[in-house]
C-alpha cells in the first residue's frame, strides 16, 4: 500500500514540476520513498493505523492510535477552563510499582500538579479518558478520579 501512496505523490510531483521530467531518459527519480509513504509505514509499524481495503487507500485508526491521539490532544489542547478540578487519588501497592510510575508519568504529561504524593490535580477536562486508561492498565481498584468545583492547596 505504501507504494500506491508513493505513486500518487509522484504523479503530483510530475504535475507540479514538469520541467524535471522533460529531459527524457537522463533523469532519474530519487529512489527514496516519499514523506507520506514513510509516515504511513511508520504509523502501521507502531500499530496506530490499519488499511481498510487493499484496493483503495483507506486508513483507520486502531484502538492504540485512537488512544494516542486522545492523549496527545489532551496534552496540547488549550480550552477555556470549565471551573472544575480533576483529581486523581491513588494507593497502588508496591507490587504494581510500574503501573504507579506509568500513571504518574501520564499525569505529568497532561499537566497535572502534585498536591500530595498520591494526589494530583488538573484543570483539564480529562475524566473519561483517565477512567478508561486506569481500567486498561488494571489499577481501577486503587485509583479514584474525582471532579470538584473547588480544592484548597
């Protein structure tokens, strides 16, 4: 499929730069793949997209790709604050330390602030995605996500 994308890019290149192709057999097109085909290949290798059809160039996000896109959007979005704090409170056992460290890392990426060792807060509207993430990681028995209109520091 990447080759068909590469072919589409080359046709566009011919239309945009006809003088490059008017020299006849002496001109060689670079053998490296186009940026678009490289990007699609990288997305497929990382499990973010799948092809829907072999006959047409139709891509769909995988669950992993959708999750990554949501986290990235939350990380960079700058919407007006809705007046609610989101707090994540946990008491994850030592035997699940890696999950605890991963949760802490994700919270930092989203801009959460540490209130206490296992209590973090943010103004971002991310309750649903956090609950899904906590369930996916398997730490829902030890983690709570709370929305509140006020907290005191």
